[in-house]
C-alpha cells in the first residue's frame, strides 16, 4: 500500500512488522481472532504484514499460511529471513538457498553451536540454565501451553536456543549471562516466556535488512513495528513508528516513552490492541505520518 496526498503524489510504501506471542497472538490461546479485521484490511490493501518472532520457521510457516499471508517473515529473533518464491526475481542467487518452498537468507548462528555455548555460559556463571534442547516434549508443552504438533514445530530450531533459569536469580546473575554471551560474540534477548541465546543478528538487524530490500523496490518506505517486550526493542529502533502492544508485562526500570519518543501504546492487550492500533494507523495514516 502506498500512502498518497490528495493530489495523488506518492508518499510512501507502508510496511508492518509484527511480533507474534502476546502481540498478534493471544498469550493463552495463541488465537489472532481479535486482530482479524485489521489483518484482513492489510491483506486487501496490499500492506505487507511481516511476522517477526522467536518462533521457528516451521511454526511461522503454519501461522503464515493460516493467516493468508504471502509476504516475507523473520524467524528465531532475526536468525533467518524467508521470502515466498514470488520474490526470487528481486534477489541475487548468491544471497539465498531455497528451502521447503521459501527463499531462505541466513543471518544467525547455527543452532548446534548455540546449544554448546549455553552449556559453557551456565558453567562460567555457575547458574542453572535449561535450554529447549534439554527439554522433552512434555516439558516444552508445560512451559508453552502448545499442543503436541505445535510443540514439535517449536523444536525444529535453526538459530536460537530458548532457555529458563531453574532457580531464582538476581539482576546481577542476569547481567552475568549477558556478559558471558557478549564475550562469545553472541546475544541474549528476553521474550515473553523465555530468554533466548542467539547470534549477533537480532530482530532489529533482520528488520533493517527487509526495509533496505523494499527501499530498492519503492521510492519511499514507511515502517511500523508492533511488539510487547524488550525482545522487540531492536525492531522498534529500526522503524519509523513503534507500537507497544499492552500485555501482562511491566517495564518497571524502563521509561518507554523516553526510550522511544513518539511510540504508541495500545489500550487493549494482545491481538485486540494490535487490531485497535493497526486500524487506527491505516485509517489516519496520511495525517499521522505526513
């Protein structure tokens, strides 16, 4: 969708980047029903809704298909960028591989190396960290409320190791794992349910790469990002208009409006908040943005 002035002058091609859990998906049910009206409007208006999640490619593909989307998506905290095959003509064959019906661009570190690195970080910090790779399916289901099939998709990891602390920890303990990861050229992100160990790429890096891609196809791009947690802050930094979707999370030590001047904060939680904000932005876009 290109935003235009009343005289017909093209202003900008609009992109929407969206987190999934607690944002476009309900925390408890994983449903996006309350966001469906705005999602339908985006699809009918040809506004790309680009899913950006800590979820695996296998998980996102299932959601992507069910939502009726035909746009790129970003998996595992920026580890992989996946394009539908229709985008092939815009990409150099040196940049990608074709995998399971999608064009795959790898930005993240290999999963097997991250599993080993998490064990080393646990040893160095003397903290009990338990990653997905150590959890049987039943345990993952208990932590996530996923069903068996969804759980199996979540375990098909390529670029990101989710983990939990097995005992209470202090702020200094958390800082120590961040530092240990940083010393290895890795990053840790905090999501809604888990901490995540991944490579140097993050949501912001991957979002910037897609903005650059679309800028090659359009004169101007205006980008919006919706998320609910610190894991989305890199994405907020990358776009023109960040939107914090209200959730059960509280950022007691962060002044969101100082950190992201101009950020919008929804009144409603999860997909209802997503619907509220996207509807408002699409309907008032010309006035709000320009």
